[in-house]
């Protein structure tokens, strides 16, 4: 029996290996967690600091539009989860929540071109930054 979808190109989201970062961060140095990648869906981002309390800045660039999130004087140890600000008045900012996050606030971020970077903007001492991005890529099947 002939397929009704003959000639139709099909795509699906495929879970990718986590993008990670584990570095002793130098003040005002940008570190790339996810390099510019095509056809991406970001499911969740998380970072954790060990060492001294610092101010962290995240940069999420989607299709040429950049959003920046800052978390000042992070209390250690704690995990922080950037939330894209679609549900907030200023959609260009990333908001942060600690491990008591509310899943209802999260929204996947999709783009033809996506990049994620971070840096610490203070110099309290030797601080290790660990980050992970859970993401998918749109692939043709």
C-alpha cells in the first residue's frame, strides 16, 4: 500500500549529549557551554559554584537575539537554574531559581542558531563553575 506521506520530509527532536563546563573561572572571561549550534531546543540549564560566593552572568543567544541573566552573590553550595523570561515583563532577561524550582515556570527555548556562554564578574577567589545544558537537535528522519 502506498504511503500517504510519500515525498514528505520528516523531522524529530533527538536528545543530545549534555553540554557541560567545569572550570576554575577567571573574572570577566567568557566560557562557552554550548557553542553556536543549529536547530536546537534547550530543555534546561543548570550551574553550580564551589569555592567562593561570586556573581555569575549567563548569555543565551538565539537566532541573533541575546538574553543575559545575572545572579549576584551566589550562596554556596547551591544549584541555580536560569529561566528564560518569556513569562516576565522583560523578556530579554534570564531569571534564576535555586533547586526549589517550579517546573511550571520552564519553557523550552528553540532556535535555528543557539549559543550559551557564562562568566563570573567578581573576584572573590578561586571558584569552580560547573554548568550543564540539556538539549535536543532537530534531525531529519
